[in-house]
C-alpha cells in the first residue's frame, strides 16, 4: 500500500468517524490486507502503525482482515497478541479467509 493511499485511507476514516460521532453512531474501521496482498507480505509494524492512527482518530472497534487468505494461524495469533497488548482499549474483530484448507 503506497503512502499516498494510506494517507487517503486515514483521511477518509477520519471523515467517517466524524460523521458517525455527529450522528451519535458507532463506527468500526477495517484494516484490509493486513497480512499480505498479491504484491507480497505486509510488515506487522505497518498494521500496528495504522491501528495507532485509527485509535488516535477515536476508533475503538477495529477489524483486522486477511482479505485474500494469505495468513496462517501463527501469523494471526502473533499479530493479535501484539495488538491486544499494545491497544487494550480497542475491541478487535477478525475477517479471515481459508485458502489453504
């Protein structure tokens, strides 16, 4: 994910959060392709940085998505352990695909 795309995603997420807040609604952010995409592996530090930015906006519900099913259970476990430790105020959910049976 390019830096420009990341910046635009955060800006859009901020707008959505503001609208939800203004209308007294909850909003959940989704970090898609959190483990990899067709271009390769996504470094865990990038997911942590995105989570930090979303938490700073005010998100308290974040879904971590393996949108194309590239992660294995160990990767998911390690990522979630790290996120839960670093962001105890966030309610995390997962969106996973099993492409390896």
